[in-house]
C-alpha cells in the first residue's frame, strides 16, 4: 500500500503489466457498455422508441440477443495490449518519478501533491503511448456486426492508410486533458484513503493493509476521479469515431464534430447537460472496479515479487 516503503522499480513494470491484463479481462464488458452508451446520440431513457439503447439492463439484453456473449469482449485483444503497455509504462514511470521527487526539498512534507504529480505525469506518458490502440478498440466495440475491421492489426492499417497519423491519434486532446487529473487523482485518493484507514485502525504508516481494504480504497479512488473528468472521456470517444460512419449503420444517428470544443458544444446543445454524462453509471462501475482490482493486484504482486527476491 505504501509505495514509498516497499516499492521496487525493478518489478514495478512487470507488476503493472500483469495487473493491467488481469483487470482488463475482468472489466471489459463494462467498457463495452460504457462505449456503446457514450456514442449514442439519442436519449438513454425508457420508452424512447428512437433509441437503440434505453437502460443498462436493456443494453445488456440487446447486445446479447443481437451479437452473442462474446460481444461483451469486443475489442478485447487491442484492449489487452493497451492495458499491458499502459500498466508497464504508467507504473514504471510512476515509481521512478516518485523516487526522484521524494528527494526534492520543495515537496518535503507534501506527500499528496507529490503522488498527484507522479500519477499525472506517468498517466500522460502512458496515455500518449497507447493512443492508437485506444482508437482501434473504440471502433471495434462500436462497429456493426459484419462491417468495419476484421481485427485490430487490419484496422490500424486501414486507419493509417485512409486517415494518416492523425487518425491514429483522434481524441488525443481530451485524452491528455483528462488523464493528468484522472491518473494523478487515482494515486492521490488511493494513498489518501489508505492513510485514513490506517489512522482509524491505529496502524503505522508503513503497515500493509489487507486486500479487502485495498480493494475499497482503490474503488473509491476510481469513483472520485472519474466523476471529475467524465465529459472529456465522452468527448474522446466521440472524436475517435469520426470518419467511421459507414461501419455504424445500425446504431442510430452518427455524431459529427470537428474538434474537442466543437464536440462539447454540439453535445451540450443537442443532448443537454445529461448528454455529457451518457454511460456514466457503467463508467463509474468500471472505474471503481478497475481501480480496486488494479491497486489491489498491483500491490499484491509487488509484495510477492519483492518477497521472492528477498529469499534468493
């Protein structure tokens, strides 16, 4: 739990990569639900005859009925690579940057600030690294059955051929704006909640919390940060499907925008404030579960690797 005490940068990348893969597999169905609801222009409410998706339960039933069980893991292969690369990049950079900033006199006694800065910088670096994988994942999840791309590699090639480098980095603006507070906030809130729990239980700062409490701290960290940046996540997804209308014929009206500000204005005007928070519930569930599993598994693996090393 306390990274300052037991972290070992030698194993941070390995633990982060394995953590990302395990967490992605568990939470992928929630990601599919979130993306489908984020991209729907029509209102998400019961009784709306022109909406394909009208609630979470109806969306789950509709996807299962039309596309089968495996549809909930659409885009899983690029998402799995994305999680592996993101986990390695984020946690490796976080541990190294954290080690440097711990010795900076300016941040002495400001642990939460230091953790936020480390999380923000490591998250931004990781997000930029995996952006093309995020674009192809979004398109695979949102395309009609039998249309669009056959697989991730073919899709990446098609995007580069027809849309260039810019196509592979669609939505990078809101992605970079959201990732700094998102990643920084996750690390900050996670350590903050862990510190509070230790104080309530009368434990020393270097104590390792049980897995159940780590899970709760990680979940709360995910909820808190996701609420702050959600409209930017929706904007990123809408930008990632620009130029992809021909493969989305069965999902209702196709949203068209030019850039991030235009997207936010268009959503606000056409869909109202609630439109900026479409898919919020599955997104919060995913954020909470992802953070909870992420930090719990990461800390557990890191302790395991370090304990094995100590026996050698």
